[in-house]
């Protein structure tokens, strides 16, 4: 059975005119080490009551993409227009209709209970309100603005988002879409009239942080010192918000992968040092970190969709100081998503992965940029860390310090374009010295997988700013920690609070675990949103049928 929407009736939840309030009992366990008496480890059930408050005043949302004219940015923009306009197009297989397949918030469901022995599901987006439909009556050439839409609704409607952003290339979104060669040509022809007047703002470009081959498209640049560039980005955000009349803005980096920045004491290790380095125009501050500084200064959520270390420790301290949301890193879309499922299954089944060889080739601009060794290293780090928590969870299989041999290769082959090919070989030890080998071939349509993930990231980042909570014994409600671990399901290398051990200020205790296993990440996100409406976590026990 499927419900389009539902309302929770419970003494622990109240639907008000502007917010949903819920009371939630968080059941967990506390592990206590042996005491002086020699007793062994003790596991104690623990319950803590939390109160959640979620604003239902759903904002008019603006999204600014860094790298708007790239494959991901143009594909997402085109997809939103196609859905908004109800566009269909014909290929040799069939007539296609616009959809949001691949989006967690738009195309997945949750189990809400059972009725007469039948499981009942509802859209993921029905849990809490995420974004409203805009009612604007103008079209700005630099921004995608939705016009003549209906009144506010408590559902996710990505068709409502106002898009804008920056790009180092001055091509219109229509020409950039054609350059990307992602969408079918018949669809591109139908979209061109909507996108030909959409122009990106000039972007920040530093050739030291990307491959040399990226300079050929860099003709739309913000000049000046690094501080002047930050001030320009801040100005762009304010002007975008003013011209489009949006209530909130989320900024997301979908531009080139950068090389790793050197984290150096006195340069970027603390907030004060980072700000002083900005004043001194230090060369080692990357463009992505400059965008992040601007967003944190403006109180605008910033999500990093690439693998580089944008969030140096000084930047994380700055975000915590300003209580401004940051999230990332790197979209988890194709090969890595499969890996985070398969290795979790193997280790959970008591099978020991001993060798993982991952090979990729692709021909889009991302692949061309990754051909530079120093840039590839950022991606290699991001992809390699995805199995760490799963390996650490099972010391029956792995001795201390033991880890599977894990190799990642990415090659640039222009002919395949955006159709990335991923080939993986997993070798595992099984019962009584046996070996098991699994080989996968995965054709990952790179931007078509990434675009709905970008959509989910911006919707969930905005939603996280409207949720407050307090534990029993706390006097005041507070927001989630600025480091948005809620976004980890969508990220290859989830940013968590332990990265701020070197910062001077912390709100959550250091040591927050890094979780890469996909099922755990999705359960965490779903259960947090269930808590916002007073629903218990989905535990799949189904005792009523036992």
C-alpha cells in the first residue's frame, strides 16, 4: 500500500501553525570498561528524551552552483526545467518523460507501518516539509527563476528552486549543456530556449590547484587579491538573494577537483590564522576554500561536492564560530556507492575482503582534470577511505592495523565522454582457506547520477537549518552541529566533527565516528527525520508477525 502523504497522531507530536514539535526517546547503549574489581566489560541500555522543533515555514530557496556551466550544473538545471515544463522527448527506444530518478528525496520511499498485514510506504519527502513552490513573475537572465507557480506546499518541489552560480567559462547554460554532451540531442533542442539567456557569474580560478589543461576554458574570472575575491563572492550572494527575492541560499561546489591544500601551522590551522593568511594573500588558500569563507561569512550553507580538503581546520573552526552549515566531501554516485554496499555486505557476512582493485576511465572534463597526478591524489584519498569503518568493525576478520589491499586507477579516454566505466575486482578469504572473487562492470552515467545527488544535498542542507533539538536537562533548543553529518549518505568522504581536533572550539565531542556503510547512512538520515515527527526508528523486527 502506498500513501502520498500522512499525518502523525501521537501525544508526543504537535503540529503548530509554524512548526512541528515532537518528543523522542533515543534508546542506545553505553559500553563501560572493566572496573577496579576486575569485572568484565558491561553494556548498559540507555534512554535519553529529546525534543525536536522543525519549522514548517518553508523558504523560497535559491541555489548557487560553483561550476554552474560544468556537466553536473547544466544537467541539473536542464533536468529541473524539463520537470517543471513537463517536457518529453523521443529516442530510438521510446518516448521519455522528465523525472527525478536517482534522488533520495524525490524518488524513494519509506515504510510507515502496516495495515491488515500489508506494509505501507510513503514518499521520503512526505516526512517533513523541505522547500516551497515559488510564485515569482519575472525572469532574470543570470538566474533560472520559476514563474507562475502555485502557493506554498509542505512538500519537496525542486521545480521551485531558483538556480544561479559562477563558472570560469563564459558560455551560456545552453551552450555549456551542448558542450557537456550528456543529454539526448532532442531534449537539448527543447531545452535551449529556456537556457540560452542564462549566464554564469565570473568565478575564481587558480591554475596551481587544477590541471594545466583547464586554463583553456578560463575566460570568465574574478580578478584581484584573495580577499577581494571573497568580497566579490559575498556581494554576488547578496545580489542574487535580492534580485530573485529568495529567503535562503545554499551554495554547492560542483567545479573541478583541486589538489589538496597543505595544512600548515600558522597558515590555515586555526580560524585566526586562516583570516590572517587571507589578508596576506597567501598562495595556499584554494579557490574552494575562498568560496567557503564567503559563504560562512554570509551565514549561507556551503556543500563541497569534490574530494579536495576545502574544509581546512581553520575553516571548520570559522564555521563553528559562525554556526554556519558546511557539508561534504565528494558526491557518492557510482562506483563508490556500490563499494560501500558490497564491502558492508561481505564484512557483515563474516567474509574477509583482502584485495580491492578499482579501475575507472571517463572522457568528460572531470576526467581530463584528474589526469594531473596532484589532482588525482585528492580523488584517490576520497575513494580509498570508503571501506575503513567497515573493516574496523570486525576484528574477528582483521588484526590490528590490517587492511585490504586497495588500489584505485582513473584514466582519461575522451571518446567515452560522460559515460564513465568502472571495473572492480573484490578478492576475499572464505571458509577453510578458500577464495572468493567478485568482478563488477559498472557503466556510470556520471552527471546523470550526480545531478539528483546535488538536488538532495541542497534540499537537506536547507532543511537542517530549520531543525532544532534539545536533550533532557538542556534548557534551550539548539541547531545541529554546523558540520552537517546528516549529508553523509550522499558523500564519499563524509565530513565529521573529529576533523576539528586542532581547532580551538568544538561543540560536539571529538571522535565522532566516520560512517561510510550506505545502509547505516540512509538509516541515520531517515530516522532523524522520523524523530522530527515523533516516529520511532524503523527496526524491521516486525514482532507483531512473530
